[in-house]
């Protein structure tokens, strides 16, 4: 099964500073985020599902934006929440 969402080319610029980690975690006084992810619909930078607050998954639930990618150095993989496929 192919995923049309993963075929989207290009990506938005990050909408927030992320040098200190997950912006939502930092704003809440937390430093226990694990990895960063980038929403390919709007550019939100947020923490992954291995992080306690799972901000990227929460963003998908609230916005229905289908695809995020790893925002870790050297990683380019994407994940489609809608089709539960890695690309």
C-alpha cells in the first residue's frame, strides 16, 4: 500500500526556535524531551513519542496534519500518521 501523504515534496521552515530542544517542553520547564520532529504541513517542531509529553503526536491529533519527519541531524525519514507508514 502506498501513501500519497509521503509523496509531498519540500518542507516548511521551522516555525519556532528549537536550539534548546522541544519548544513546548522548554516553555513548560521540562528538559526530558528525547528527539525532535518537524511537521511537514506547518513547520511545528516538537518532541517524539519516546518523550514523556509526545508533543508531535498531540499536534497531529489536534491539527490532523498527516506527515512529520525526524528533525535529528543526519536523519531524513518521514512518518505518516494517517496511513501509519514510514517513508
